[in-house]
């Protein structure tokens, strides 16, 4: 295990329990198992599925979305679009995930088991600006509902939650919707979003954050009827802690009857990391989260059977040329980008592209999340291409990017190159002087330190050498920085060769 879990081994845990960009988490408990999904935006496969037995130790077990739809809109990267804030539920012996795509509408997929098979996305409600959708099945009456928020960038409105009656089979809505909570009518509240709906103790409950992802708070709303009127209360806010936000969370009850609440914290280039808060119902029947409404840093674990320490996988030997579940493409993939074979190692085709000068525009970058703590990333690379301009490398990708790798030159030589592009730049340029890589091989490293400041180094046969200036990883608008592997070639005819990556490792430099 390269990166350690949040389990401190003494019956306590440290927040965040998922220290990487598992944005907008939602949880469900089924029997003795907990499952979590998160926003995946424009990456594929989407809708990650994580499993735990104790809410602290997590493993990634799959994805519910194999292709983004409509497929024509995701042929190229749309890093901040796609799957926003999904809700995961278990109803009628099936798992359900609803989400809002701000450009297309509200979708759902469902499956008999968490590992699938999952249905293709079904459009529940078409429209722009429909985000953060959450279903609610009322087990007492048999009625079904759906609540969602609004993205002002698409719809022109925000700070309100709209409720609908829904067909019990989740295929569509039964009305035009009604604003059930208007944040503009609550003094001091703004950017109300991310609702999660529940039934408890005779009340309809909606947990929803407001105030913005970096500066806001978590609210709770209750009403005797789904369509309101709702009372509100702030149930979690930063207080004197270092947990800015805290934002967009979900309630889960364990089989032992304990209540817990998961939410995210926005941490710049690291994205939205996941915290776990204790929760109880106060004497006035309102939820009390964390330490009297403030986030906890360390706390006792849930009273559940002990579990071995675990965290979502990062390392990969790419057996048979296959890559692990932690990897996602930056758009819907095409056949031939990655080739299976009899040995170990990832073999990426040098995809011909007019966008060779800008990794942000490439759909064929294979990515995973940047760890939220200082870490060292390393991989072995071999370029098998005679095509002038063909290149492959290891990147830190965001609104700005930097990469280190190997390129075939026009004179037939092979060079170690290190390039970068600022957020406002339209094309990359050298971050260090090119160096000979006579065998077309290199060992590559990125050391991510405090503040996601990254140092690059390489070994082409003469020992490890530093390369270029320290650069700070940057997020996209909503997505944290990504680690990426890629291979490309300029436009032309015929097959442009391939690159092989072996022994991908991430080792923690902290704890």
C-alpha cells in the first residue's frame, strides 16, 4: 500500500478519510456495507464506486458510467462539465444513481448489484442548469420525489431548490416542479445547492450547503410535507477549525444505529477531499454534526467490526496492458488508445492530433487524482516510435500543466524533454533544456510537496537528475489537478508507434 489510510490504528481516524479529489460524495448503507460515489465531471469511466465496512477504510470497486452521453458532446475534453454531484440510493433491491449534467439535464442509472451491470444513462428531465439531483422514495406512502438545484451559468438562477413528484420507477417526473426552498428568502444565505433528501422521524429532511464551496456552511431543512414549508438551521460550519467550507454532505446510519455525515472540503489543487463527521440527533430533534457543529480532525471510528487499513489504489504494473480502476480518460475513449498484450506495462498508441502543443485539449490522457498529501510519483517510460515529433510522458494536468518525457526529433535522435504551459497560454514551451535519451528510455519522477508544488526529475542512464523550476499544480474550475500519462504524434498518415509505461508508483512523503 503506497498511500496510507485515514485509520490511525488505535480506534480513531484522521480527517480527511479520502485525501484526494472525490468531489461531492454521497453515501448509502446496504447491510454491512457502505458505498460511496462522487462527481466525475468529464472523465471516463465516470461515477466511481467505493466500498467500505467502517466508513474510514475505502477501496475503489468500479464505475457506474462507462461512457458520457450524449457521446458526441464528449469526444473532446470538457473538464468541468459532465457528471455533477451524483446521489446514490438503494431502493427496490436496486442501486440508483441520479445526477445533473448542467448542459443536458438530469440522468439516472441503476443496477441490481454495486458492481453492475449498470443501465445506460436515462434522461429523467431535459434542461439546462439542472444540477445536484437527489431522489427520495417515501417507504410509508409509496410516493417518489426528486429535488435538484440550479446552475446560474446555464439557467440564470441559483440559490433555490426545486422539488418534483417522480414516477416510482425513476423514469420521469410527474409535474413541472415547485421551488420548495428559496435561499433568497433566508437572510444571509446564498448559493444554496447540493441537496440530499431523507425521511426521518415523521419529517422530510434536506441537507444542503450554502455560501460557496470555499467559505460556506452545511444547512439542514425539515418539513412535514415534501413541498414545504421548510425550517432551516446551520448544522456544520468552519468555526475555529482549518476546514474551510465545509460543503455538500450526506447522512448515513450504520447497522449499529450510529449516525455519520460525510462532506467535502475544497483544497485548491487537491480538489475536494472527503471528511467524516459524527452525527447525533439533539434534544430538539435537529441533527448535531461534528463537535457541536464544527468539523473534527481526529475522532473515534464508527462502532463497527475492525477492518484492515485500506485506501483507493494508486500504483499499477498494468498486467497484460490493462490499467486499474483508478485511471480515467479525459473524454470518451476510442479503441486502440491502449493495447493489451502478454506482458506487464501500459502500451499507449501515439495518437495523431492537431493539439499536440496543449495537453488540456487531448482526450487520450490517462489520469488519476493527485494525492492530497506530499507524495512522489514515478514511472518508467520507453518510446517506441520513429515518427518525428512523437512524444510521451508523465504530466501534472490542470488549468496550467507541466510534463516530462521523451520525444523523437526530426534528425532521428531521442531527447528527454520537460515542458509547461501557464493557464493563459495557448501552447506549451520548454521548462528545461532538452537532453539526450540515447536508448529512448527514462525513469521519471514528480515530487509533490506542500501546496502541491511539484519538482521534476529523470534518469536516462546517468543517475537521477533534477529538471526545470518548481511549479505549482493548478486545479480546473471545479476539478483538482490530475496526474496523467500520454502518448501522441503530430498529424500525418499511418501508425505513429507507441509508448510503454511500467511500474507506476506513488509513495507518500508524509505521515
